[in-house]
C-alpha cells in the first residue's frame, strides 16, 4: 500500500505542476483580491456593529459609569474601523505599486512548473540527496559512538546498569570536532544536490528560445559541482556549520543557566535565540542565491554572494513577492498532495480486500500515509522552491546583461517563451 502511496504522490505532484502552470495567475489574483475584499467587509461589519451597539442614546445618563464605559468602548471600536480602512487603503496602494512584481512572480512560478513537467527526472534528485544524508548520518553515528566509548566508563552505584562516560580535554575537543563535521558534511550534501538542480535550470533557461525548449542537463550539474565548484559549496556549508555550532553552544550555555534564570535573562536569551535564527535563515538565503550566481558567472563564493546580495537588493520587491507567493503555492501544493493521498489510501482500504483483510481500523495506516505524504510533499515543493528562485535570478541577470551591453532586452533570443512578456514589462519600468 505504501508503495502505491509513493506512486500516487508522484502523480499528484505532476498534476499539481499542470495546475500551477495553467492556474497560478488565477490562484494568486483570487487570493490577493479576496484578501482585500475580506478587509473591506471586516471594516464594514465593524462599522455596522459600532452603529448598532454604540450609537448615541438620548435616554441614557451621560454621567453614569455604565454609559461612560459604553462610550469608551465605542471609541475603541471606531478607532478599529478607521485602522482597518487605513490598512485597506495601504493594501490596495501596495497592490498597484507591486503589480509588476506580482506578474513577475506568476511568470516565474509558471516557468518553474514547466521545468518540472518536462523534466520529471528532477524529482529524483531529492531522493539521491536523502540517500547520501542517511549514509552520512549512519557513518557519523558509528564514528561518534566509537569516539565516546574511548572515554573512562564508570558505574555510579554498585548493581546499577547506569554507566557514566568521562572524557578528558582532548576527547572533548574531538567530540566537538565531530559535531562540527556532522553539520558541515550534512550541509554540503544538501548544497551539492541543490547546485545540480541550479545548474540544470540555468542551462535550460539560457539555451531556450521562442521555438525550442532548452537543454536540462543534470549531468552538467554533477560535473560542475565535482570539477569546478566543490570548494565554493564547501565554504557556504562551512558558514552554516559555524552557525549551527554557535546555536548549539548557546543552547548548552542557556540550559546550564536555567536554574538562575530571571525574567530579564529569559527575555535576553529569547532575543538572542531569535537573532541567531534570523541570521541562520539569512545565510541560508544568501547561500542559495550565491550558488545560483556561481552557476551563472563562474565566480568564487564571496564574489557571487556579493553579486547575489546586490541583485536581490536591487529587485527586493520581486524577491519578496516571489517568496511570499511561492510560499502560498507551496502550502497549497502540500495540502493537495496530503489530502489527495489520504483519500486514495482510504479508497484502497475501502474497496480493495487485499488491503482491508485483518485491518481493525483504517486510522493507523492512513496516519502513516499522511506522514509519508507530508514528507514527500516537502521534498517535491523544495524542488519548486529552488527552481523558482533560480529562474528569478536568471531573469534579472538576463536583463542586467542586456542593459550592461546597452542592448534591447527584447532582442535576446535565448530565454524561455514564458519570460518574453515579463521582460517586456520589466523593460517598461
């Protein structure tokens, strides 16, 4: 049954890619406009509520405490009405200002869907990544267990099965080195397979024309990652491993000081934890963009990271909107995959006796199907995420190259046909 679950999950992902390609614009604009309409309706409802419950009552005693309290609440409700209407005005003003960026985001997501539909082998990359990660985790656990076992093992009380391992300073340093190496290699494996997808998407973009689709070559991505850019990937992974170590050390110190925590200390530690998490996310975002620039320009990691940062800063609204809309599409995709797979699993249990025999309740197997679907949907939507980010960078790099050479961007024949209208829109602005 679970094999069928995997197959149906793959089929639903492909079907969802078709839906993204044909209905992304409809989904995005319907969501945006319905949100605006919902805000307006909320303001109207609150205004009606204020008029109904807090209107001036001539018969009421204005000096009574109850009337004073009612008037005070009415002022708060009216202030809420004005705040919502003000927010609506800002919302629709931003909508007008960001119309181009929303259109760019829709075009990027549609192009990402086309890549997945026409190159289904891209969905195999996360499974190879997972295989290497599992192997590395098992190897690391084996080595770490051997290292810890070299310490002095003592028994705190006679007859107890509890053992205490005492490590000397050299062994402790080796343990911390092992932990750092775990995160470094773990991040490197993820970066390696993401880079393979990035290279394939970049080559596809710039080898596409109005008449033909480009060359989507995962083999080129593997070769580039091995031959040319493994050092840059290792440096980006090293930065993330350093951040992981800082976070672990911080949590270790925080747990050691729990007994003496005050409210101020808790506030400070939570602020530091939040800052570390934000910095971690920023470095991950910067790394992803730097890897794309490495594939596009062939420069080293530091130069590519700076170029990626400048490009994202120049087109901050497009990057922000694409991430936001992409998150919406990915959330809908995960929901569709999970719900559809659970439904298929229920149909199989209900109408196929070979799955139903000996089964007391369908809840447990359906829960497993739901968990599998959640994990697989994260894998597949992750492919969409890195693909859409790569397409976005390719688009703006394409336009920047034309502008630097003082050429009309519309004269460049090497881009997907879906990007032509988007480039025309960017050119006008």
